[in-house]
C-alpha cells in the first residue's frame, strides 16, 4: 500500500517516517523547495528528536513540492495542511480545501481518482470533513477524520505511545485500514474511538478544551494553598486530588497556565462552535479569564521575593513548552516581558534558536534580558514552576 502525506509538518513527517519504518511506501509533500530537497537527501533540520536518525534509515520514503504527485501515486492520502486560528476563534481551513480542489484539477486531466481514500489529520471546524466528503463523493472517495495528539519535542514518541486513536468516518473499510495502520505504528495497545466525522471533530477540540479547564483548576488550588501559607504542600495536595480515579493525575500540577497554539486554538474553536449552535459558553470564558489572571498571580508572588530588583530572575525557558521554539501565547514569555517592563533583570536558559530570534528584544532592554545555553546555571532567583 502506498501512503501519501500532503502539507507535512513535523507531525506529518514523524507519522510518515514511522509508517515507512513499518514497510509502507511513503511520499510526502511540502511547498518549501529547500525543505523537500533536504528530505530527499535524508536531511531534516529540527529540534525534534529521532526524526533525523529515522530519515537517514529510510528506503521507501521520498518528498515532492507537488501535491498532485502525492494524490496520483498514493492509495491513502493524509492531509496535514496548516489550519491556524482566525481572530473570531474558528480554524482557517482554506489550505485543506485547496488540496481538495486539486482532485478536481486532476479529474479534468483524466487521472484515475476512483476508490482512493482521504484522511484529514489537520484540525478542522465541526462539519467541515462532511463538506469534504460531499465534494469527493463524485470520485467514490472515502473520507475520514483522524487527528493526532502530540506535544512538541516528543512527537515521534507521542505518536507511538498515545493511548487513543480517534477516527471519524462512515466507512468501515477505511476505519479498518486506519486501525491496522495505527496498530503497526503504536508500541502500546490503544483505545480506538470511531464515530461520525463531526463528532470526531468536536471530540478533538473538546479534549484540549477540557485540559485547559483541568490545568486552570489545579492552578486555582495552587493559588489557594499558596495564599494559605502552606506553599510547600501544593504538590502534595494536588497529587492526592489527582489520586482519585475520577480525576486522574495527568495535568494535575501547579505551574504556568495553558499556552501554545494547540490548547488555546482548540479552546477558542470549541467556544466558537458552541456559540454557533446557541450553547452557553460562560464556562470556557471563565477558564480563559482565570488563565490570564493566573500569570499576574505568579508575577506578584515572585516580585515579593525580590522587591528591590537587585537580583535577576532566572527562567528555565520562555517558550510555551521547554524545547519548543514558539513564544506566541506563552505564559512564560509573557511573565518575562512583564518583569522586564517593571524594571527587573531576567536570565533565561534557552536553546540557541530562540535566543537568536529574540536578540533584538534583548537589546531593547539594555542588557537586562540575557540568554544562557541549556546546562548552564546563571545567578538569580529561580522561577521554578
């Protein structure tokens, strides 16, 4: 079976390499010519572990800048096109639908499209995979929604070890093929959840939205415990609460609030969709409001430890997740800027890629923002969350 992956980012690339490792012939596409050239030379410049070594060992893996090559030469086409958040909260899925339009272009060239299968892995707004299915019905193409749940810096391991597979489609044949594929790739037994594509789209954004609620609740408890004068017992309390099987220990930690593009994006998308079907979204709004106030609580808590501004603060990273290169929607980055604006100095331990990207910002604060390589120990008050 030949697998095609369109619009590959690190998630798509990781999945493609894992499939190739299991014996599948894999063709991927990306619009960046340099990126594609390097992939065909078995080179990938990335902070993600394992990708380079896996790419080096490939025998049946190739890349192209042409999506139509992928469509023509693959039995199952996986679409990983980027879907950034819009200002109003829903996802901009234009690039996914652009790929679907290429099927029509190929049909006019008498390319055989019948009985191919399409799997949408990009995050979409509820109901859009149904729209894609309707557009491809004329070619007898089966469509499914099959999103991935990964964390930056651990994507290959997450694909191999995440405990669930979510599949949204009306076709049992395609469901069976996806289950077989994921079973080969996974290192663990997984729970497979099959449903309609719209239900799966709601499930995907619903999972991350729920995590935002759990993270916020743990942080609220952390604030209560800190204000009660027993800060040293925060972890003990949250561990005990997470020990209840109805709650669970995952994400039951005190620290920075949720950030990054995935949880924030899915939270906004769920709110947008809920409003479109006239469901009250006060709960989501309250979670977002608390998440923003929590960073101010952290700021005031640490300022009390350094009222004279004589000692710099030390932060292990300022990206939303350690090892990432994304500072957008990062509470760590927001705290760093807040402290700098209040006249404090901040020493940040970060990967060179992030330090270089923020070099101009560092200069604008007259040397009060300094970067140190991982493994070093700069002086100052450690913000340890």
